[in-house]
C-alpha cells in the first residue's frame, strides 16, 4: 500500500495549496497601500474568528511571543498572578510571568487532567492580591482542553483579568472571546490557521488596555500601545511577516466559507475518530474523554515500545510510512506520542493516518486486529454527528 506524507504534529500543520499559492504573491511595500489593505483584511477576519470586537494586534513571532507580549504589557514586578498548570505550556506561561518579575501562584494538576474551575474559585477567594489569571485553553503536551467557559465565569466573578493562551484552540475550538469575557486571547499562525509559523495574533479588551497603561514591566518589541498606533495607520512597528499574512488572509477566507460552527464540528468529529482508532489498537489515551482535545490526541505507547523503542517506532512511521507525529514532552518523553488534527485536516486524512499507525505498530510487534483502526475511524465518520456540540 502506498502511503502519502502525513504531517500530524500539533503544529506546524499542513498548508493547503490555496494558501501556498497566496503566499507566493509578489512582495509588497510594508509601508504602502497594499499592505494597509492586507492588514485590514487580516484584522477583520481575525475579529470574526476570535468572535470579538476587541482590538487585534499582529506581531512577527511565535505563540510564545504572543504570550510574552501579554506579560510585558500587563504585569508589574511583584504582581501576584495565578497560572493553572496542566502541562508544558502552562509551565511556560508561569515561567514567563516569573521572568517579568511576577509572583506566580502555580495551581498544578497531574498531566492528562484539566484544571478544576472550583479550585480556581477557591484560590481567588483566598488570594485577593491576585490580579491576573494566565490559563492555557488547549494543552498540546497532554491533549487536554480546559473548561474555559466555566473558568472565565469564575475569573469574571472575582473581577480579575483573564489572559488565555489559545494558540492551539482559537479557530479550531469554540472560544467566543467577547461572550466569555476573555481580556487577552493569544494564538499563532502555524496551528488552526493553516499557515507557516511566524505570526502571533493577540486580542486586547478595554480592561486589558487600562491595565496596560498602568503596568511597569519593560517592553519594546511587543509594546501594545506602539503597535496599536501603527496599526491605526495601516502599518506595523517592525517589519511584518508579509507572506505569512497573505496566507492567513487566504486561510480566513476558506474558514468563512466553511463557517465557524462547521469548523468546530469537524474538529470534534475527527478527534472522536482518532480516539476510536486508538481504542481499536488497544492503546490508552492520556486524557479522559470529557476533557480530551479536539485538536490533538495524546496516546500512551505500548509498554514494550516505550523509551528508545518508541523513538524507533516514530522513525518507522516517519521514514517508512510518511507519518510524522510528535513525541512526549517533559516527564512524558518516551512514554506517549501525540497526533495533531487541527487546521487543514479531512476525514480522508484520518483514514490514511490510522492506516499508517497500524502499519508501523505491526512492524514493531504490537498485536491488534488487522484493519481495526481504519474500521473504527470509518464508523465514526459515517455516523451522524448530532451528538457533537457546535
């Protein structure tokens, strides 16, 4: 059987041909009218996808750059902040805040679990000095999605600022910024936006702007006020990632054609198909079904294939079957693999990935019923998705 190349990491993600062609457009002057029109199209499209009327700022950077911009613009030395840590990127948010002089209250849960909104409620009730909550919506290191709607209600009730790492969720998982009262939402181009790495996009609420005017952490490259003034003139402070912005504009047009509810349902359906495939292969998920991510599935390697044997398995998938998945991070290194299914991923892609998973596992001696993963995927795909939440 021939296997087509399958990039199934949680990011970067596959780029559709339509987006690739858009990025091949001739270069333009980043201080000219063509860029002004491009910037306006991208910002308005992002407001639609973020479901917000808040300001959207764009910077040439990774998602971590967007997270750093939030710390630089919102925090002051010795300010007390709460960071729920459910995986590697929650840890990164906490470390980043500490680097800017904040006193970080880490609320950690075992990797594979979600933060409990009631625990956050109790912490905020006991810690009136906490001004800001920095939370990861979708944790790609564990394949867990936090219950952000409930968390946002808690944070709003306590009158604290809510900053969300939505790098691997916005545009793929429903995150209505305005209706949930998210003060700052952060994402990046290489995830559900179907574009290369290099652009971070940040929404900023009125309350966040008020805080920004009072915060005293050092900032320059990521100065939101400078960025807002420049964007109001149809430009950016630093040289922008123009080709990536061409791609994001085209991707946003594709997303409008599909519609946000359809995009969210598609990601949920494909995630359910991958979970079914994993079960059919006799493998175990890291995340419980009720908090399992629609954009990345984290799977325990068979015990016999952990450690160096797991590296060999990932190499077989990559070199023999064209399937590129991600390994584990932190203490899960060598214990799990992660399948990304966000952005430009179709039902046919899931079938092809399941087939490659089977082939690689069979080569390494893992026993399962031949064709079980593909059959499980097809069962989910063919079933009506009336049980899925839009």
